[in-house]
């Protein structure tokens, strides 16, 4: 009888340990998913680099213009995004 009670306590401790481990892993996962602690810091592009960028037209002619000329002509703001990969 004594060993049966001890086995039940050990089983209960194991279940609690697994439960607490799962909750802890979930909390850590949510924390890292919502922060940028593991991401590298990006470098800001200079104005000279952005002015010299070639922009391709989406129209049928497919022309290429410099970003600076677009800004001077119409005051348009161009956002450049580089996808990883």
C-alpha cells in the first residue's frame, strides 16, 4: 500500500512538471513571437542611395526612371522594400 501511494504522488508530480513546462514554453514562444530581440538590426538607407535607385514602370512601356526625377517632377514619395531571400 505504501508503494502505491508513492507511485501516485510521483505520477502527479510528473504531470504537474509537464504542465508547467508546456505553459512556460508557450509563454516564451509568445514573448519571442511578439518581440524583435532575435532579429538583426537593419541599416538605414542614405538619401543619395535612394535618389539613385532605378524605378521600373508598371505600364506596358516598361521604362526605367531614377527616383530623384520622380520626386522632382511630382513630389511623389517612393518606398523601397527589400524582401529577405
